[in-house]
C-alpha cells in the first residue's frame, strides 16, 4: 500500500521569533536549524533576510542542512515591477532554496493596509511568483488571513491563491493569521480550495488562539492539504503557532494518519522528540511545559494509588501511546494518595533494589505520608525522595553535619547613596570531627547561605564544585506571615544531571536550607563520596 507524502514546514525561526520574551541570537538560530534538520522536517524557514541584521547574516552563512532552507518576504509593492523591487532582490540574494512570499488575501486588508486595488494585489502576486520562478527558485505563497478573507469574499481569496498556483508556486499555504477559525470551518474551506488547486499543492498555517492550532492542522489534512506549517513547542506570537511537537507524534502513532501518510520523520527520530523539545527550551531559557502532550514531564505521570497499580500491571489502561515511542518516560508520582505500589514503582525507576515484601518499604511509605502531612511534596522533588528512601534503607552515609548557621541582612546606603540590601551568612559544618567555618555575602539571605555552605566542604568540595542552582521556587500555604513555606530547588551539574529537592518550614530560610542540603547530599551520594 502506498502512502501519501505529507510535507512538514517549520517556521520556528521566523513566525516563532514573534514569541513574547524570545529573542534568537545568530548562534541560537544555527543550533535550532540543526535540531530541526536532525528531526527530519522538510523545510526550515530561517527568517526575513533584509529585514533585520541577524536574519541577513544567518542567510549569508547558511547553515549546513539537508532540509530546504526558506527565506520569507513580501510580494512586490504596487507601482513597480518585481524585477525592480529591492525587497525581492534581497530575497533572491539570500542563500535560500525556497522563497516564501506572504500576500494579502482578505479584500478588507488590501484596501486598509495596502491602499491598493484588488486587481493590483493579484497582479503583485502573479508578477512576484513568476519573477522568482524565472530566477530558478522554488516559491511558496503564504495567503495571509485566508480564512477570514474567504468568508468575506471567497472569489477574491481563491483568485489570489489560484494566481500563485498558475504562476508556478509549489505550495499555496492557507494561513489562519489571527487564529480565530474553528476546525469545522477549516475543513469546509480547505475542501473547497482543493477543488480549484490540487491538495498536493495546498498547505495549512494555523495559530492556537482558540486552542485549536493542532486540530485545525489535522482538519486541513483531512480536507486534502498536504503541507503543514508549525513551530517547535508551539512557539509563536499571542497563543503560538500549531505545535509540530504535537503534530509529528500524532501523524506517526495514530493509525488514521500513520496508515495513510508518510513524513520525513521516522520512528528513530520520533524517539528523540522529547529531547529536542527540551533542548529548545534549554536554549531559550524557558522552563518546559510539564503538561505538553507527548513530551511533557507529566504526560505519562500517574498519581492516584489505584491508577498506579493498574499502570504497572498494564500501562495501556492509562496511556494512549507508549512513553518510549516519543522518548519520554512513565512516572508514578509519590503523593499523599500513594499506595505501596507507587512507592515500589518509584523505587524501581530510581534503580533502588528492594523486594516488594521488604518491611522497610512500608516504613518509607509511612515516612512519606507523615512528611506530606507537614507540607512536603515529592512529586517535583525526586532527589529528596530518593535520599529519604535510601536513608531508610541504610544506604546513605552521614557525609557532614551542620552544627549551626546564621544569616544577617542589612539594608543601607552604599557609597553613591543608593539603597542596597546585603546578606551575610556564616555556616559551621563538622566533617570527621573537624569543624569548618565558612562566611559568604550574597544578594539575599538564601543566596548567602548557599554560597557559604558550598564554599568549603573540606574533602567533599571537589564533588560539588560543578554544582549549580538552576531554579528556586517558593510556595506559601495556610495564609499569612506565619504560614508554612515550601521551597523547591532544581540543581544541575556539568555532566548534565538535573535533580530537584524540597524543604518545608514556617521559616523560608530554613526551608531553603533543607532543600540545599538535600541537593548537596544527593550529589555526594551519586558521586559515591
Ligand atoms: Zn503565522
């Protein structure tokens, strides 16, 4: 049985660059292009050469990728020919395989934004596409506001699209630019377009403003479109673009699509998609969405005790695909609803070797329940849970003892008369009967304490030299200033390990200190100190 080919077009580096808080450097762009190429997308849209210096430079030293490298730009301006349009000249100068033109296809926008006639707009599309084709380059036309345009004036919207096709554009991409169109409307409109332009020349560019970016892409495929645009992790302005990290696993793992279509991503690459998604977040310094379909840390997490035992017996009861297929992993959460099966599953995942009838397992469960009653949460603190369990199993030595610590904070004028706050911490630790005293200043009490504790741990210092505090979160519950505070800290090291710990106290500094201690002890335990 032959399957139809679907083309994947990634616009992370162009439309995704519109994301609030995202600013790609040249190096970011290179790394992301390589990431996308390794994944197996067919097109990587690099940006808008001529529009900003980063994009111009990115195109002048084009990355070495197998995927087609696309440059984005506008069709010619009214009143001049494509051959005399400096914007188009810049696009042709860029080292791109494909030129993606954006053109208006909503009559209202042509009048308001361009101030030209509908005929001039159509002529602009025809001349621009033909000119680039004559220069031997592939052309894609992004039909801006196509769906709104089609609802307002179907003849005009269709004429714009058909004109590009007739002049040799490879793909006519229907864009839901403001993201407001619903799946059934997408399906109906794409169906009518494919009566005029063959579906293997029609693409979809969806946004997620109604939470339907992915659903709209699939609606278009069902209606005959064979080219899908999207971004990694759904990056994009407002609510983002259609998320390729959701679309790709669905295409490969869901029978309806897997049997009918093939894409450039194979099963081996699919098993790296979780890693690719997180690498992008890492590059952009964003914390990954835990609840992201397929790739989120919680995508295969089960909390309730009764569900957990069912998952362990037969994962299919609560999992629609296997976590391994997308490079993710199953996670049974340790929580106050935990039963013995959760604890056993979690110990197994952490590689703790213990028989299920070992009475110590019940003691670990009791301890977890007691701690959770005090406000501890181990769901986001794997390392603290592992320490607790291994301690109860007698596997963790007492590396050091904190005799005492003190933190003082001062708010004062500095030499230039500005108000500054400075914190200073003193920590006394005992290692092998010897007391070590460390002092450090920090921008806040927790920072000072952390720096002091880690500045001298005697013979253990070399094991924690590359330890880094990556994320620090505080949650206060039960009301006012006398409330209970829970601190979650994420640590990392040069080997790329990441681990999270928790501390709870009515005092935020004390809670932070517990979490820091767990972080250090876990690292020493793993290092075999
Ligand atoms: Zn867009």
